[in-house]
C-alpha cells in the first residue's frame, strides 16, 4: 500500500513543480495538490481497511479523484501557457 502511494506521488510532484515554474496561481495549485493528497490518503486508508476484488472498489473512486486532480493541474498549466 505504501509503495503504491509512493509510485503515484512523483507524478503529481513533477506537475506541481512545473506549475510553480510557469507561474500558475498559488491558490489553484494548492487546491489541486490538497485534493490529490487527501484523495491518496483516503485511498491508502481504504487499502488497509478493506481488501476486495469487487469493482469498482471504494478505493477506485479516490484513485480517480487523485488522478483527475493531476489531470486538471496539467490542463491549467496548458491553459496558462497558451494564454
């Protein structure tokens, strides 16, 4: 479970650093990073609490929320650079 979280964190970290370097709004960056962090923490807690093969597992929803927050940050970077 911990390794799973470690594998997903560098991608968001890299995106966040890129957002800082291009001058994205700190509030927007903070919101997406907090959403990612909270979703990954809940995902990790659910990973420990329940082990199920049932799909979609409740873990899947929080994984998707974290992934979506990272994708939103990438889109905001692209819009910022285009504008």
